[in-house]
C-alpha cells in the first residue's frame, strides 16, 4: 500500500474516531483513545501532506484548531447536545494538533534548506 493511501486512511479513520469517541465520551477520552488519535495525527502529518499541500494544510488546520478551541467553550453551554459537540471538537483537536506540528516542522526544515 502506498504511503499516500496510508495517510489518507489515517485521516479518515482519525476524523471518524474523533466524532464517535468525542460524542460518546464527551471530551473525557481515555489514555488509550488519546494515544490512538495522536498516533493517527502523526501518521497524517508524516505521510499524507506533501510539500505543495503544506501551506494550505497549516492554514486550514490553524483555523480548525482555533474554531474547535473557541467553539467548544461556546457549545458546552447548550443544554443536552452541547457536551457532545464539545467532546467532538476536543477529540478533533487531539487528532489535528500532532499533524499540524509535524507539517509545520517539515515546512520549517524545507525553508531552512533553501
């Protein structure tokens, strides 16, 4: 299986796990699920994002991190569904932040090489 396929599947699986586990556990992920989400995020960062996609990924990832951080706080106040939405957004951050860090480090390395 090509590296790109592994990275693509890691992204899809990571988002699905973030949605399901975030809703079920309402943001209180177990260490096992947190570790799985972080590992999937690292796989996405290493394998799925190429040099030409890095800037777009970093910008959209940054927007998503800001939205999930601020949105989770706002949504938590909504009765009944709020804690579930906050849990989903928190789980998405756990997944996306490691990928963002790896892509940012790769991009800094590429800039330093030039």
